[in-house]
């Protein structure tokens, strides 16, 4: 019945009703090659829609999985590299900036010449990293700005980013989300994945030793790395598992920065929501006020984080 209906549909259609541009033809061919039209979709729709892709796709040796989405991402990377490497007369200023950044990142000779200086300068600008201090050095908390440091740490502690408002796609809004951990959340708590945690500890110790010129003994550096991962585990325990974050409504908590201060107040003098966010976006020339609307995705995580800050201050 399916094949009969499909044949009659094709017979009734005029070519004028179809898109026959190059892009449409390529997309159609790609979709058709991914299908297995010999399967009745009423019996097994998955095999009908994806059978061709499953039969023709081999997972590369350097990957653990493969999907149509990952293939699309790889093709996109190739296209982006082509755009970044080819200058076009009359291109936008934004593309000029992107190409300059790309050339800088690809200048291996300059990177090798600078060595670890940019990283050490970044660490120093954030008030130093206690892990790299020698035994006779003390960390100076008085010269450390928590709001500024957090704003430079990417998604450590707080993931602050601008994205399209899911309830108004004509509007961009600041989202505050829970931290993005180095390892998958469950890795910190399961004995079966302890090998990955140990590998992360080893890597931290090795990097710390390299950055100090091997002036600190490996056992001491490893102890410091263990302390860092122990703190990461504590931070991971504050987060909500991904499977509990699928409710879009529950993850959409819109409020002003002023309302955030009232709902999830800072428990220490060194942290202020508005100051943190203004540091975060000052490079874009943006000055925020308490009236700025933001979206909080996981309020309970931020509440727990404020309690952790207070615990750290007391320690």
C-alpha cells in the first residue's frame, strides 16, 4: 500500500512544483542516500529514515561515536576555515576581526616564541594561582578582586552568556547557568570513572610543575592538584544533573539584576552580582544596571554557590 501511494503521488506532481536549484538537489540527494526506501515506514520508520546512513557510515578509529549532526559540524568547520583563510574585497569589519584572530591563533612560530608568558600574565592579572606559589610565598587575598576574577574565568563557578530569549526570539538576553565542569558530573562520584579523575590530577600536577619551572617537587604539586579536584568535586555536588534540567519552563526564570540580588543575595562582601556582570561585559562596552533583565536557568545552584562562597570565606 505504501509503495502504491508513493508511486501515485510522484505521478501527480509536475517538476514545476519542486525546487531544482543546486542546493536543493544536493540536500535531496543527501537525504535520499541516508534513507532505505525498501523498508515500509509503517513497519520500521527509523530504518526507513536512517537505514542508508547506518549501512554506509563507519565510525573512524579516532572517534567513539558518529552522527549526522557530528558530520554536519565537521563540514561546517571546513567551511568556516575556508571563510577565515580567504580575504574578499569589501568584506565586513567583523570578518576582518575574525580573520585576524584566526591568523593569530595559527601563527605557531609566534606562539612558540611567547611560550607560557601569556598564560602566566593572565594568571598574575587574576591575583596569582596559589598552586604555582613556592613554599615561601603567601597568596595575597587583599590584592584579589573576586568579581573581576570570576568574570575572566569563563564558565567556572557561573556560566554567564548572551543568547536568544526562548520566549521572544526577537530579543537577546543574559543567561546565568550553572558551572561547566572539567569532567562529566558523574565522573567525580563513581568508582568506575576514578581512572579519569586520576588522569586529570596527573595532568594538573604536570602543568603546574612545568609552569613553575619544576621548582616545586612533584609530590607537593600532586597534593595541590588533589586539593583542586576535591574542590571541583564539591562544586560538582552543587550542580543539578542534566536529566533534571529538561523542563524548559522550570529553567526559565526571568528577573532583573536587582531582583536577583533580593532572591539570591550574596552572603559575602567580596561578591556583588551587578559588579560581576559589568566586569563580564565591559570588553563589549556595555554598562548594566539593576533594571537589566536576565534569565536564571538553575536558581538552586546559584543559591548553593552563595553558601559555598560563605563557607570558603569562613575557612
